[in-house]
C-alpha cells in the first residue's frame, strides 16, 4: 500500500512539472508575435507617410497690366519689363489693353481683371477721372493698384512715371535752341497732343509751353489726334500750311504723324517728338524730326510689377513716386 501511494505521488509531481513548462512557452511566443506584428504595422504606416505625396497649397500672385492701348511700341516695352519682373518673382502675369485709347474699353479691362481674380492691377490710366470709379471698386475688392506712366485721381500703392512736365520743358528747350541756331527768333509753333484729359501728355504740353515763356514765339491752339498717326499727320499738315516754324508731338503716334508731315512738306519746319520707337528713330535719322524724348517704359513695367508683389505681400514699398527718367535722342546720338 505504501509503495502504491509513493508511485502515485511521483506521477503527480512529474505531470505538474510538465504542465508548468508547456504553459510558459506559448505565452512567450504570443508576446513575441504581437510585438512583431505591431512593429511591422508601424513600419508600414511610417513608410506610407514618407512616400505619400504632399498636397501643393501654394498659390501664385496674379498681376494684370492694363495700358492705354496695345499699339504703341511704348506699351509693348512696358509689357516686356512687367513680364521680366513677373518671371523673376514667380507671379502669374497677363497684359490686357484696349485696341485704341478709349475710356470705356479701359474700364472694361479693369472690370475683367477683377472678374479674373487679379491680386494687383498695374495701370496706365487713359484719363485721370473716367477710370477712377472702376479702380475704387477694384480696391474695395482688395486688389492692389499701381500706376505706370499715367495716374488716375485715386490713391495707389505706388507710381512709376516720367516727370512729364520737366520732359516737356526739355523738348521745348531743344526746339528753341535749334530755332535760335537757325537765326529764327519769332514765329508760330504748333502742338499735336493726344487728348485734353490724359495727365501725362497734358503735363508735357504744359512744360513745352513754359519753355517759350518770355520769347517772341506764338504757341498756337493745341490740336488733338488721339495718338493716331494718320489723324496727327493731318493736323500737322494743316499747321504747316499756316506757316509754322516748329511743331511738337506729345506721344509716339503724334510724333510719327508730325515727322511724316514734315517729310512730306520737304522739311523747313523743326519738329520734336516723344517716345522712342522704330518709326520715330527712323524719322530722326532722316532729319524729319530734330529729336525725340525717350522714356524708360521697360523700367516702368518692371518696377510696377515689383511694387505690386510687395503690396500684395504687405511689404513696405521703399519709393512710392518714382521718376523713371527721360533722355534726348538726336541724330548725332544714334549709331
């Protein structure tokens, strides 16, 4: 009996020992599997995050240039300068221009720029008053306004233009000096202007007239050709029939018309003009025009867009009323 009891107790101890060993191993394996699965899951998630494409939330600033027309080479050069600045600064850029100098068409371009989502409008105002309401509405919509060449009568972030009165006075001085050199001390002088409302050319005329104050020359009543070459030439032809000794064209189209009229008359009249273009340079080379006042339209466009981007970004614009300069081009100065 004692032997049987000892045998049973021995078997119970062996079975207990075996059970204890087998229960430890599954727990360890389960723990290892769970850790490996979790680690692999984290690695996959991390890999997904690393290789996933990030959404591009950047937005280019949109700047729109509006000029008086799209014809004059002057505006083409403003556009070139503006495009250069836009490319350098990574801005979205567009040039909108009427096909002729017309207030209604320019107002339409401003409204189109607003509808197109412009952040800034860089504009050469055809007239200081007609465009003002449209520009005020644009400003109310949060659009920044920058002037190039010609401002309107509403505040803008900055203006980049020629000191037109000073440039007009320079043109008058060049013409007066040439008349004196020819021994002419009196006579009639005509002016072919664009219109009576565009600030830039009004200032040029004022400066030109100022140059002749205190002399014996008579400045005739100004005639307006709207910057159109054919109309300006017709006006200049009529002046020439009145026996004028000198004539001034206040912009590119007017100057070409003046030069063509003088050429058609066989010379004898001293003409000065404004704006550098291929046609005007050709007229200076052949002597039909004595000189042209050359602005820097590319500088206007470049600095105008640069200031527009600064305004959009809320940055301080260092100079807000900039004279972009003018130079006198005569035959001697040409290559």
